[in-house]
């Protein structure tokens, strides 16, 4: 009986209990994250700093005398260096966002939530606010003690300083965000000199308050309760997805112990044997993996949706393993199959191939959309008050309104021409001036008259019976098909380049 009991006790002691990530604390209790250094934290700090720097500096880049990247809502234009997108061109942006989504899904198949841990704006701004908090209130021990301390002049001073820095950072962030929708250089001056317009100030302060609440107060709550990605990320995982994982086979049974000296390191190196003084696993139950976690979870409880794959617990555990002379990567970026010794490449998995195919399709659609995009927009509106005007027995006129938009960033000259697509016995001409100049990013409404003249050759008599079926049908109709063509030319009427820049639209010419 002793042997089965012993096995049962051993099995129970090696099992990993599923516990509430907050333990005995309320979910409203503030998490004071312990500062951690290491490889992944250096990568994380560099990527977050790069993201923040790019976010603030992009609106200050000028191109050809104006802001290079600007969503001009009032003019309904999106400037991206030498490309101007109008609302009807925003399918390009839709493809870009969809391609980014499928790219994120594709990366998730291999590396889990690395976006959340290393590039998510919520993570980056939260880290910046926590850094400011640490500079004012001290490390996690000091911050925790300050929370519990009674109200005093020193506490009020520190809290006031911290929240002032937070609000200033949030205000700058609000200006940085709105700098993509209005001239950034003037925006900062107007906001900090209190001379901005009402709605400009409202939107800047709106995003400033959102930043202050999200990064200063909510922090991990955004990841735990508000972020949809954390909820459906598991759908993209498979057994070969590399996530932050705890090696339970090697770490259990966990327990505290003394550090080993150099003479004992040979006994435990490469996990060949345990220390002679203990039969415990490699986990020393130091709780550092929980202390450094931004979302306050215990990774030893297994994969959890709250984990953002920031690698803080990996760095903390590796430092602890070094101190005790144990092998690193008790907690590491690894897959479920790798922990079982069955690591397999997942490049040809169904999920990876599916996301990669969708990503390629989105990229192809972006290229096709940009390639087919025209720098000229044409809308032909026929005068509906009168179908036609008879000038003589052989001459008829129709009136049109052409709306021509120059979608480029330079003034251009365009030539207007008209082509009959189904009438060989009539000549169409435009009595108006056929050359028009349109300023950059402007639309011209140009009234136009098209004149139809019937060509009569007295030396040729064509009978109805000998005419082709197409000509007979055309003669019985009360309208002709026209095609209006707008071509970019030089001021002298010559084509600007070998690549013809033109647009066309069909319409009808009514006649008796």
C-alpha cells in the first residue's frame, strides 16, 4: 500500500494548480511592477522607444513645402509624400489595414502575442508612464509603501508631480495624434499658447484624457478586459507556436532553497542531477516572474490569455537560474511541442498557409489598386432640362457639365476630347476651349457643348437594305454613345510624357 500512496503524493505534488491570477488581491488593486533588466527588456525598450519617436516625428517631416503625411479632413484628402488619396481612393487604405491584420495573424502563428509585448501603443505608453512614476515615487517597494502611507505633504507633493508629468505627456500625445490631421507645427504652438480653435482644443484634450486614463490608470486592465486581440488570439495558436512558457517537468516541485556554491555547480549543470541537499525542481519559487509581469499573472499556471509575451518573466527567471547555478530558460519563448521534445516546424501548417495566402492576396490588391489609380477624376453630367437643340437640319447640340478633379499636388493642364463610339456618319466637335488648367488638388466644374454634324456625301447613295445591321439599328435610335476623354498635356497641348495620363467616361448624345 505504501508504494501507490507514494506515487499519488508525488503526482499531486507535481501538478500545477489553476488559481486566480490575482490571488487573494482584488482585481482593483494596483499592480506595482518590479523593474527588470535583461535581453528581452532591452529589445522591448528599444522597440517602444522607436515606436514613440516615429509617432511624434512623422508629422514634422516636410515634403515639397508641406507636411509629408497629413489626413486633411476639411479638404477630404490624405497626403502621403507625393501621393494624394481622396475618399474614393481609400480602398487602398482598407487593403493596407487588412494586410496588416493578416500579417499580425501570420506572425501570431509563430510567435504568439509579440505585438502586444513589444510594439503595441498601449504597452509602449504604459511603460513610459510607469517610468515617469518610478522617477518620482521610487521603485515598486517605495510605490507600494506610498500607497499605504497616510496623507502627508511629501505624499501630496509626489502624487502632484507624478500626475502633472502624466498630464503633460498625455497632452503632448494628444497633439502628436492630432498632428496627423492638421498642420503639426502650428498645432503645438496653438495648444501651448492657448490660441487654438474650439474644436481643435476639444479633440486634443479628448485624446490627452484618453491617454492619461489608459496609460496612467487602466494599464493592464486594457489588456485584460478591453483588448479584443487577447480574446481570440488562441484561435491562431497551435502546438508549435512559440509563447512564453514554463517548463513544469523541469521546474516542479517548486520550493525555496539556498544558493549553491561553485563546487556544487557541476552537480546540477545541464540539469543532469539535482542538488544533493534537495529533491526539488529548478523553480526556487522566488515569485519574481509574477512581480515583473505587467498584467500580474503567474506564468507557472500555464498559458493564459492575459500574457502579453513581453518576456519580463524570462529575463527575471534567467537571472535567478544564473544565481543558483541552474540552466537558463526554465521560462522561455518556446512551444508546447518543444517542451515535449517534439518540436516541429509549422511553416506548412494550415493556419500559416491560410494567413500567408490572405496576406499575399491583400498585397496584390494594394499593388493593383495603386497601379490602376488615376491622377484625374472625371464625372460627366448631361443637361437634363433639354434633350437636344437643333441648330439646323444637320447640326444638333447637347449640353454637359464636366467635373474634373486634379488629384495631384501640382497644377496641370488637361485637354478635353470626345469620341463617338457607334456612329460613322456624324462628326462630333467641341466648340468650347478644349484646354483647361486646374490647380493642385482642386476640382473644376466646366460647362461644355458638344455639336453633332451629319456628314452627307451626294456622290454616295446608301440604301437601307444595303446598310449593315449595325448602321440600321443606329439610325433607328434617338441617341449616340460618346466617350469624353481627359488627357494631361503641356500648356502648348502636347502630351506630358510617354505614359499617357488620362481618364474617360461614356455618356449619351440625344438627337432627333
